[in-house]
């Protein structure tokens, strides 16, 4: 398919902890700068001198945040690729060589294939995302310590670990209270939170996660929300052979929260319980059943946010 041409150049950045390697699609010239404030300023000047209007980079777990913010503040469009996307693009193009400079060129080429770019981020959601990550990691640490306690017999170690667990639980509560307070201070986010809380099985943590990590909800077509979350089944058919359907991809952190919501919804929602029981009666495995409930929930979330009306108990799931 013929690609749309733009009147600006497209660049790719390979983001490292201490260094940014940059390449412009279609040009041989590359450069690198430190991954710090001064380096980002130098990078932006370099890009603008070459009439770059769109920049692609790879999600790196946080090292890309400062450069992304700097690029967007400078008026550049930014595309953030998932690592798997870039690897698959390299495989498609049969590119096997790898170094930082070549990775930047590869990301630039992958970015050139993108037909649309998302709007610039909401800075409050970026901040809330970082706070949610801290909440999630502290939750995991507390759970690991609780598991560790099951094998501890020494009283002094048990006392110290329990003290640490109490400290983590207090920090969790403080983080969650701060996240909810910031959401409630924004009327648009508060409205989304209240609509999501109307869904069966959805509590404050799940609702806040969807507000922060899935801002696209409410603006998608049927089936898109499930695909974005990673609970849409994909066909594996060829000719007369019919393979099993599998889910894949999607956003892992909100999916984890929707899983917990689905467990609760199956118990508290008569319609979802009946739906799950029907699937189980047809011999569907337990995991398939709960994923189907998750799919119902995320599509319902997209529906209530799109309509601006809360979910009614008498509505079919």
C-alpha cells in the first residue's frame, strides 16, 4: 500500500539510560547526545535544523520520559513504539545487524510507516501513571513479604518483616489516596471515574487504573477496547484447519486490574454470573471463562464512557 507523504522529515531515537542515538529516515547522517536536559536541547535543535516534524522512540520503562516531554514541548509529534513492534518490523525488513545507530535508523523507518499519531499526552495522566506504578510495585513487594513469612520460624525475623509489611501497606494507602485526590480535582477525570465505578466488580483501584492507563476508552468502536486491553481472541485458521483462539498483546497493567474486577463481577453481577456459568457448562476452561468476562467488562467500560451514562444493573452485560 502506498504510504502518505508528509512535508517534514521523520527521525528515530534509540533511547539508552545515558545516551540518545538519533537518525533521520532517508538520510545517512546520525548523531548522539547524552540523555539529560542539555542533550535533549541539543537534540531538538539538531532535529529542527533538519526539518524533522515527527519522532519515533521505543518504550524503555522510563528512560524515554524526559526526551519525550522535551520533544512534545518543542512542538514535535512523538510516536512511542512497543519493543515488540520494532522487533517485528526488523524481522519483516530482514534486518539482523544491531547497534545503537542502526536501531535509531530502524525506529525512524518504523515511524515512517505510522499513518496517524496520538495527541500529545495529558501531563497529569503521566504523573498519575508513575504514581500507579509505584503503588503496583509496592503491592507486589508486600505480597512477596507475606509469602516469605509463611516459611519463617524465627520470631525476631517475623517481627521485623511484619513491621516492614505494615510500612508498605501504609505507603500503599497514602499513594492511592493521593491518586484519587488528583483525579477528583479534575472534573473530567472525576466524571470518568464515577462512570467506571458504576460497573460491576469495579472498585476505586480498578477505576483509577482505567482512567489513567486507558484514556482512549469511550472513543473506540466495538471490539477495540478488548484488543487494546489484550483480551480479544485472535483466529489461528488456515484452509480447513481450525486452530484454538488466543489472546495476546495489549496493556498488561490495566489487564491485571480488569482480571481482578472480573473475578468480583462474576460473583456480584447476576448477568455476568449467568454468562460465565453458561460458558462453563459448555466445557470452556476456567481461564477462557474469566477472559470472556474481562472482555465484557472492558467493552462495557468503553460503552458507559462513550454514552456518558452509568451502567444500570438491569442492563445486559
